[in-house]
C-alpha cells in the first residue's frame, strides 16, 4: 500500500455502515442469497427489475457500496471482490446481477473522474449513491454561465430503477462555437425514467429503462471530459483517494462488469442442468437416471470447466487491471490504451466461454427445459441478449486490437 493510499484512508468524511465488513463476508452474503434470488426470478422478470425487498437486501448487505470510496461512506473493495460478489448474485438471478452491478459499479467512475467538490455533494450526506451509465453520447450538455444545460435521451440505462443519480455519456457543447466533444454528465435530479423495459429477449429484470432529461441544469463541475473516446487515468479523484482502483481505464472496467454477470449466468445454467439430470430419467429404455448417462456426465463436466474458466479469466483481468493502474500511479509505465484493449479482448473471451456453456447445456436439457418460465430458457435468453451488446462484439473488437498490435491503428 502506498503512502498516498494510507493518507487517503485516514480521512473518512462519511462513516461506513459496517466499518469491519470484509471482502470475504461480502461475497458470503451474496452466495447466501442465491436460493432466494432463484426463487424470485419470475417475479423479477415480470417487474422488469428487482423488487423492493431485493433492493433492500442489497442495501443492507453493503453491495452498492463495494467500490465506493472509503472517504465517502464506501468500502473501497478491490475489483476481484466486486466481480465475485456480482457473479454470485447473477448465479442466483442473472437479471438481479445485472441490475445490481450496473447501479453499484459507477461510483468508481465518479470517484476517479469528477472533482472533490462534486464527489462530496453526490456521495453525501450519508454515502447513499447509485447511478447507471449508458455511455453512448446521445444527449447534449451545453455550457451556460450558470452551469450545463442537459437535454437528450439515453436507452439501456441499466440499474436506473434503483438509482439515486443519473450518469451518462453526452456531447459537451462549449457554448462558444467549438465542436462538441464526448464526455460524461452527472445529473442529481430532474431526469425521468421511462416505463419501457421488459420486452427484450433476455435480462428482462435488469431495470434497463430509458432516461430523458429536458433542460436540466447541472453545475459546471458535474460534467467530465472523460469518455471512452478520450479516456484518462489521471482524473481528479486519483490524488483525492490515492487508490489505483480509481486510476484505471473505462473499457476494461466495463467488460469486467458485464463478464462477471455472464460468468454467473453460466454457473446458474450448470446448477440447473445438474438439477435436471439428477431428477429426470433418460427418454429411452432402460430409463436410468440421466446423471448415469455418460453423455450427460460429459456435458456437465465440459460446461463446468467452461464456467470455471470464464470466471477465472475475469478475475485475472480484474487483478491485472489494478496492477496496471498501480504501476502507473507509482510512476511506472502508465496504464495504456493498448493495455486497456488487451484486457478488454481477454475479458470478452471470458464472456464467450460463459455463453458457450449455457448454449451447450440448453441444447442438452431437452425441449421441456426451454418452455416459458423454465430457468434454462431464461439463461439461454440472457446470454443471447448479452451477445447483442456492443461490448460483446468479440470479433470486431479483436480486429481493432490486432490493428493496434500491428501498428495500423495505434491507440491514442
């Protein structure tokens, strides 16, 4: 631990609800909710988001504060802990994992890329903070003497149903005739969530509603020039907190989030397949338990290896993310755009393996397992939807990475 980190730890402005909470206990709590979340999957889908009871359970468990700075009421756990927590929740209910992850994770973005005054205001007075982050700059933030005037609509604002604030990509207009530049805008209030989620193929309970802002005025320091298109590792929060957790790049971080969820979905499919083959007989004589059939045994073994590989990869990526950030923070080689691409393409490979596990088990489970309301059908729909996400387009992103390696399109 660096001296900067030690100094930052000593300044606690908002107390943590549980100062003695450990990473191991956080993950244990997530694991302990698995059966309850699984039993409420149908309800979560029907609500298009987690219930108030689930939300309250996540609040009490400290899940939303996992990546939030200690200084402002969070636990500031590392990415490995966060990934494990998310995977365990998703193993119980993939939609609940998505809903939780994308509401809780963006405290990290605020902590690294917005100034101290802004952080003190949005995390205060009690550290209760949650925000989605649809990164596409589909809105504008126009500078005025009194602040930035925000207008636009963002789709797929996952986690907005339980959020206290809104964070989204925007085109920043300087008000002086310059070209708009992509950035992030933090909107404490005045935004409106649309009732338009739940009809998509999968992750129906993820709370991925659209958000609209109409002439919402936010302070000048609630707009950040950081974005995927012009990412930085030395934002204003780095010195404030002294933790490499807040000195990494965005693309790899986004993939750690999503692939932790999909790894949990793969484990959920493994659990369901094991239940199926231990409770059903083969459809042909001699009608033995499916679990005694070598083909079903093979499927279970291969899928378990795929799920385990997916999770191990994403945990390794999470570890390297912090190692690269720490290296740069200590004056060594910076966390480069090429590092970001390398971690991201590897994380996406984790996602591909997780999807492969679910797809293989769904095909081997029998037609009845894919009926409406059955868990295996839900998991297949969920991974199919993940594969449509722009961040999951593994082949196209791998091509971009290869061009960078070849020097044909070097990263900025």
